[in-house]
């Protein structure tokens, strides 16, 4: 579904006349962020609440000690949903140099992998890759921030955090009361 939203909104970005770009691009940017997060928040909440149970069912409990990898990876995936919207704005603004230079964060990824892998194992690999992607997205956003504005960022994050944080707490409370099988 996330790709579907991206593919539907993408033509809207490039159909905007230059005279209307300052008004419409932030609206389309916000629309894409809100649509993508509407699907990603429940996924993040579910894997946070039931990471051990998911690993128990899918892998027969073989990797239960590393079940927290699911929320870590999903958390970075949620954080990095901004990649497509900021890239679309950079493409609209004809900023290929920014997009090309953002690939330099791949060097950081390799260095961070070499440093964190021996220290933190697979968690280090996830952190290195997730932070490299986040820094790349932040770099691109910084260069197009005038038009890549998420118009309701505060309300969206606060309300979603309260709603889905409450869902996670309720799920964990119910699981502790009822126990149960995965």
C-alpha cells in the first residue's frame, strides 16, 4: 500500500505548475507522509507489542533472544518513510546534485557497520543501516526544506504516538493478564 500511495501522489508532484509549487508541494508532501504513516503506525505498534510472539510463531522460537530486532527495524522503517516524499520534492526542484551527494552516507554505513557489528552484533548492523538512511533523508530534506514541509507534523506525531502507544500498552497488559499462546 505504501508504494501505491507513492505512485498515486507522484504524478501530482510533477503536474504542479511552478507558480503554485510553494503552496501545493507542502500539501502533497504532508498527504504522502500522513497516508504512509497511517499504515506504518499499526505495524510498528504490533511488532513492538508482540515481537517475541511473532518470532515464536515464524521461527519456532529459534531467534527469540533477538526478537527486539523486529521493533528496531520497523522503527527505522517508520522513521525513513520520509525518503520518497523528500526525494520527490528534490526531483521537482531539480536537485540531482543533492540526491547524488546524499549517497555519500553509504560510506558512513560501511564505517558504522565495521564499528558496530563487533560491538552490538545484528543490532549494530540495524542501527548502522537505519541511521545511515535517516541521515541521508535528513540531508536531502535540509536542501529542500522550504517546500518539503509536513504541515501537521506536531499533531500527527503526538496523536499517533498517544494512540498507538496506548495500543501497545493495552496489548502488553492484556497479554500479561491472559498469558496465552502466540
